[in-house]
C-alpha cells in the first residue's frame, strides 16, 4: 500500500521549518514535482519521496583552493630587478 500524501503543514513540521520555507523549496525546485500533488492552491506531499529527493540532492561543494608552494627554509631566492631608463617618463 502506498504512503498517504500529507498537507504542507505536516511536511514543514517533519523538517522543522516554516510553511513558507517548504513553498520556497518547491519554487526553487529542491522538492521535485514527482513528490507532490498540486490541485488549485493545495499541495499534498509524499514525505518519503521528499526526504529521499532532498537527501540525494548533491550539495554544492566549495572549491578547494590549490596549495601555495612555500619555499624551503634557507633556500636561495632569485630576485629580478627592473631598471627604468632615466630618460623615460614614468
């Protein structure tokens, strides 16, 4: 037997968020259309499918910065000196 569809208030209580947050998730596509029914302005959600969809959504992973090369202690450092032509305006 299939799980019953519940009102938006019940889904909000399940996730401990406000009803407006659930509506935002629907609007933003975080909750897929195949996990709920919408008749007029009334939503009914399959909680198990919503939980599965939200837990399987890949998180935006922050980009890992590349490591900075640190010279060894006491390693020789090469400097480049640039001399400007004294007759040339800067």
